C-alpha cells in the first residue's frame, strides 16, 4: 500500500512514520510513505503557502495552487487514481469500519491542512474528509499519522501477529479485556493487599479463560462505552453474558 502525504512539516511526518511498526513495514517494502513539502509546489521567491481569508477575519488559509500542483505531481506517479483524503474536523469520523474501508484502497493521498484550513476549492480534488475526533488541532499532520498507523496495521504482514489484529479491541467491536504479565503477585506496602493476577488466568483452563475475557470485555464496554453495544454484533454467548451483567447484583 502507498501513502503520499502533503504537508508544510515534512520532517515531522517523515520522523514519525519511520518509527515503530509502520517504520518496519516501510523497510520491509510492505508500505510506501512518500512525504511532500507543500513549499516545493510554490512558485514565488518566499515559498508562501498561505494567505488572508477573503471577507476578512482572523487567521490564514492555505492557498489552493500549491495543493493543486502537489496533487497533479503525485497523480503522475502511479497508474490509476489515488484516493485523496483531507484531514478536517468536518470530516467522516474515523472509526474502525472506516479504517477497514480505507485499508482496501491501494493508494491514499493525505492532505494536511494548517492555520484556519484550506481554500474551499481544494475540496473539488478531495474524495473524502476524515476527522480523528471532536477537538481542534493546529494542523492535519497528527491526523494523517493517525490514519496511516490505523490503516497500515490492517495491511497483511505489517503487524507480525495476524491473530492480535483480528482479536484487537474494536476488531471485535468491544473494548479490550484486562491484560496481565509476570509476576503473578506484587507485594505492596504493609497496609495494602498484594496485587494478584486473577486465578483463572493461571488455571490453564482455556475455555474458562476465554469466557472470563469475554465477560470482562463486555463489562468494561457496558460500563464505559454502552454506545458500542447498540449496533449489536454479539454472538449467543456474548448476549447471555451481557444479560447476566445487566442483572441487579444479588
Ligand atoms: N484539524 N481531525 C487541520 C483538526 C482535525 C481533526 C484542525 C485539521 C486544523 C487545519 N483534523 N486543520 N480533529 O483538528 O482531523
């Protein structure tokens, strides 16, 4: 899969994309991330990318022509047309189903806005606006990196353990269950109880462990994100566990 990112902070995007699991996938040629400096597509001596808004008001707007030239150049690279995304608070909220849909595209272009936003006419070249959440950032670089990270994990081979991707939180539409590692017990101060790993996880009873994890994932989801249970992709066992969790405590 290929990502092309257009930004006024190419070093920031290059740095972050080169780290961790995504960085390893780039080295392994599973992914290509090409970062383009928007200023390289200006034609004036001072490489100006922004201008004042028509109609007045505070802040600056990204000029359209450098973005159009960047897109013209990028679209020459491959055969076929890339899917062009603009990161913006007005966009489609980024959820795991949206991430899955984007991961089926072979080629994404991410336009990173800055300042108050981009000239509205740039949207004629954008296939979809994507928002990473209802808060205001100072630029689209972090959203672009979030999109790349979430999408890249679904490209076969990027995450070593395919099992972990399939079972991940949201992969199943529920919050994750609690995780523990050694030691099985941690002594704390004299007045406090030792912190123990739940016995079931040490039992070796894998059917029990699976049920416990399901119950914990459901209990957490019910407690913290009941909205996630509304769409209901629960199997029969999960529906039963959920009914039990909702019963008043005896
Ligand atoms: N931006 N999700 C870029 C965001 C944002 C978000 C603010 C995008 C500023 C210029 N993007 N503009 N939230 O806050 O995607």
